[in-house]
């Protein structure tokens, strides 16, 4: 039994035949038979070799190094790429910050010029201590550690406060005039705190 012939798939269309005069084809063949074209001018006249040398030196392609130079590892190449991109991003961020600062300074100058009576007080502001420095010194002091209050102690304190509140409500002076009783209590508390 013979092989089954497979129909060949054609991916490209066949070339279109032109209906041109046969005289045109003869002129083309005569031109081709004329011989090689010799250029009298130098093709590489405008070529700057230094530019190409610099491009080759700065290219990021990895070639095998000579024996006296050690080849960079994959980790080193990755680290270099990472540092390069970090530097690019940092430079962009710093440029944006500088532009923002310059814009703020321009706005502040305009505002200073617009103030008619006071004028420019930047020298006085610089000589005075700033509140931010005071805040920073306050932030530097760490707060003492307080352990979290347990549930039983909170419940006990709450019950004591409820008992005190009930005693205050049942007190005869508080029943007669609550406002004066509260003010007297607060005055006594302040005097007690000042004496301690």
C-alpha cells in the first residue's frame, strides 16, 4: 500500500507576473552586464571611530573577560543594576524636592513683599528659637514603661468609684447645693496638690 500524499500548505501567495514590454527587460539586463560599480570616494570618510569605541566600552553586554580580569558574578551585576536604578530614582526625587522648595521660597518672597507695614522679618525669625527644636527635645525623653492594667484591677477600681459616687449623691451638703459642693471639693484638691 502506498503513502498517503499530504497537501502542502502554502503560506505565501505566488508572485504576480507583470505584463510589461519585452524591450524593458532587455534594457535591465544590459545594465546588469555593464560590470561592477566602482566608487571613487571613501565610504568611511565621515566615520568617527572614537564614538564607536566609547559605545563599545559603555555597552552593558557581558563578554568573556581576559584571564587577568575577573568576571563579574550574577549577584554583582544585579547589585550594580539595583544601585544604578536607586541612584536614578533618588536623583529624580531630589530634583522634585528642590523644585518644590524653590516654588515655596518664591511664594514666601511674594508674601513678604505684599505685607506693607511689617516688611521682611526673616532675620528676626532666624534669631529666635524655634518650637520644633523644643518639640524634638521633648520627644527624645522616653516615657516610663507602664504594664497594661489587668481586668480584675480595673473591675475593682470601677466598683470603688461607684461606691464613692453613691456616697457623694447621698451626702446632705451635695443634696442642698451640688454646684458649690463640687467647687469647694475642687478647691480643696488643688490646695492639697500645691502643698505636696
